[in-house]
C-alpha cells in the first residue's frame, strides 16, 4: 500500500512538473513581429540564424530557444548632401531624398552579404550612383531641366540599389519595372543590386559656387534686358502699325465723306433738274391750254405773250404804258 502511494505521488509530481513546464514554455515559444518588421529565426543558445524562411508581422510559434533577428520592413528614409561635377566641370551640391524598401524574397541574400549593417552600404552606393549620373548634365540644365535631371538620378540610384531586374509585380509601384529591365525569371544574383527597391525619389536644393551663381545672375540680367529691349522694339513697331491703321481709317473716312458729299450733290442736282423739268412741262401744258382757251393761234402772238409773262416774273422789271401811267403787277393779273 505504501509503495502504491509513493508511485502515485511520483506520477502526480511528474505531471505537475510537465504541466508547469508547459505553462511556462508554451508562451515562451511564441515570438511576435510588428507590421514594420521582417525576421529570421535565431537560436538563443548558440546565436545561429536560420535564413531559409522570412517571417512577416504577427505571432509565430518558433520554440522557447528561438527569437527573431529583426529587419526593417517599412520605408528607409535617406537624406543626402552630395557634391557632384557637371558636364562643364563645375561642382554642384545636391540635396537628395529617397525612400527604399528591403525585398522580402531577397532578404536572405542581404543578410548573407551585409547582415544588419546594410544602411551605410546603401547610402554610399547611392552617393556613387549620383556622382556617376550627374556629369551628363550641365550646370544650366540642373536648373532649367530639373524634372529630367531628377528622373535620371532616380534611375541611377534605383539601379544601383535595386539592380536591373523587373519586379514580380510591375504594378506594385511606379518604378517596379523600369524600361529595358531584365525579366524576373531570368535574373541572376548579380542582377539584383543591393536587394532593395527605391520607390520614391526627390531632388531638393541645387547649390552652385558663388562665382558661378553671379555669372548666372548676370546672364539672367542680360537676358532680361534683351527681352526688355525686344519688347520695346515690338512696342514701337506696334505703335507705328497702329498709327498707320489710324491714318488709313481716317483716309477711308474722308473718302467716304467726300463720296457721300458728291452723291448728295448729284442727288440734289438731279432733283433740281427733275423739278425744273416738271415745272417746264407743267408750264408748257398750261400755256397750251391757255392758248387754246383764248384762241391764240398766231405764233408771233404766242411769243409776245410768253415774253411778257417772262418779264413779269422778274422783280426789277416794271411795265408802263406812258409817262403818266405806271402799271405795277403782272400782265392780266385780273
């Protein structure tokens, strides 16, 4: 009876210890990653890292003797002040900002080559890419063609950090599949750059040496003066053209006025002629009727009557019969 009790105690003790270990070890076997982290399994006791599987955010059961070796999964922000040479052999200081992301699929290669010390490599490689791409442009183009310069520098930094391979998903971000990129399925390790995607790039301030800046300012001033003189000359030409147009319009108005006066005179003359013709026609018809009514048939009598009637219409002509009698008024007025 005593032996059985002892055995039961041993069994209960074993299960108790097992349960206690389970309660302790099971929670310790879960490790978590935040949404902005990638991780590899790393054994705590030996420090050996297993890079065959890349873990993303969440809770993962990896065992009590394991933890995660963490890499940054969100954007790495880089701000650079780089002195470069332009095609006209002048030094220019560029302010450059870009954001890159580590590729999850290529994280084992990144870990193998750089471990966690990749950030300085990324920045120094970006500086080399900028210095190699900038000499294509002149100092003037740095200011006049900023968008073209920015795109060229973006392409250079993107290829240096990301390689020449097309992304698996070309719609993932605007530069996922740059022009003439190598298809993803044919890419080799040497084509993948530094295993990071440069998704965004901004060209900031462009600073030039003081003497060069003064030359640019003088050139701009001369250009503005040239534009001003050109505008003044154009203004003079426009004024002359305007004066010529005014003179032409005034001449046309004068011609129109003279034509209108001539037309008015012509109409008045024609009207007067028509008036006279109508009067004479009426007079002729009236005389004819008068001669018929009076029975005047002799031509001499007709001429005498017409002559006397004509004299009567003259204001300073007076009819007299003799020196004692003065006839005032028209012939046959009664």
